[in-house]
């Protein structure tokens, strides 16, 4: 397969050349996208890197990691890539793991692979505690939002995607800033792409993250909530009406009615200092109990409703399906 790498380049001047030098010959092309980097990292690569696979693309305005990736994705598709890998330029992602991300796609069992630092406890060595707790919470919220209950570590940006899945995505609509990785999972679910986790170890050195905890707490909750309701509409109303659709349609009104009815009569009882009749209590409690049971059943259905048939199998992309082969030429790096 023709494998391309996209490296978003923003404030990674001290690491970018070392990262490129470690990319193995299994990769055919390397796209470095300078996202209006104040350090001129793209210019540094263009001037000093001698790897013939490298192409440097420049943004005139900063668009964020998602914007840089979309630019790289479009160029890779135009150049006929079969698989596109996302590799950060700060050295936190080991390029030697690239074959691990390509393998499930090459074998036809996945359209999109992503790193998972939580697969083994020892893989978390060196990860700050606040990141462990934050990623754990975000992982659960992302499962609910994206529908991929089988994946963990949603903010992990080490990914690979098959051209068939990439071509099916509305690239212009994908989030361009730090919500990019989570939004990718939501968009992939809307086209029913198969996603698989790849175990990897976290690597932290002297690099600095551009993502602040405050920004996550401020922006991510509303974005996740919006994607959740969109996914429900796409999956259980627009694309298909099934038992989960009925469970949600019946469960939500029951819980809302029972809660409001019960709260109102509780207020009246407190106001008049009287006890509500047994029938009134049952009329409040029963809809809530039944509604909650229906919603739990809907969640159970949703957990098992993850995509299983890869798009590269059902749609194809016009891309080669030949096994991965290492190009014979030697690669020189500066």
C-alpha cells in the first residue's frame, strides 16, 4: 500500500527533524504542514531536511491541528495515498510504531486505527496524574458521544486511516482545533467506519503541550453534547429506526413526566403539610422506573451497535490492496 504521513507543525522546531529522521522506509511520503508556526519549523524542514519523501505545506493563517491535518489529508488523497498516518512533530509518538497502526488496516479489519496509552498500566509510566484522570473521564464521555464503546484514549492523536474512510468524511466540517481527534471519531461513526485501538506507551520529554486544561473544561462539554444528540439523530432516526429508537422515544418522556409530576406533587405536599395519595406516588414513580429501564436497554443496544464491516471492504477506494512492501531505495536524512 501507498503510505503517507502528515505531521502538523506548530512550535516543534526543536523536535521535528529528529522525528522525520526516525520514519522508516515503509512510508512513501511525508507531508509537513507548517500551521503558521512562529518558530518557522516548516522553513527549517524545507532548508535542512534531505529526505526525498518530504513535502512541506504552508498555511498563511493558523488553523489548528485539525486544519493542518485536513490540508495534509487532502494532499495525500490527491497524491493517491492508500493509508494516511497522523504523527505529531513533538517526539511524543514513536515512528517505529507505524507498522502497528498499518497492520489492522492492511489486513482489512479496520478503517481507522488510533493509539491507546491505557491498554497496559506500564504504558502510563511518565504520564502526569492529571492527564490520566482527565483522559479517563474524556474517554467515557467520548464513548457516549461517538458511539465507539470499544475504544479508549480519544484525545490520542497517533492515528492511521484508510483512503476509503477518509474519502467518505466531510473534511470541511471536521473541527479544526483541539477537538479534532474526538470529532474525527464522531464523523467516522456517521459513515460506519471500523475503528481499532493500538496499544502504545506514553512518551513525555521536554516538549510543551499547547492544550490547556481550562480550554478543555470550557469548550469540550458543549461539543461532546452536540455530537451526542447529532449521533442519536443520524443513527436512530435518519439512517435507521430500530428497537433502540423506540426505547429512547418511550423512555425519555416517561422519565421527564414522572420527574416533573412527582416534583410538583411533592411541592404541593410540602406546601399543605399533607401526604400524597398512594396512587399519586405510584403515578410519579412508575414512569421513572420504566423509563430508566428502557434507557438502560437503549444504552445496551448502542454498545453492541458499533460498526463491524470495514468501509474498505464494502466501498473500496480504488486504492491498491497489495501487501505493504518496503521501497528498495535508501532514505537519507539530515
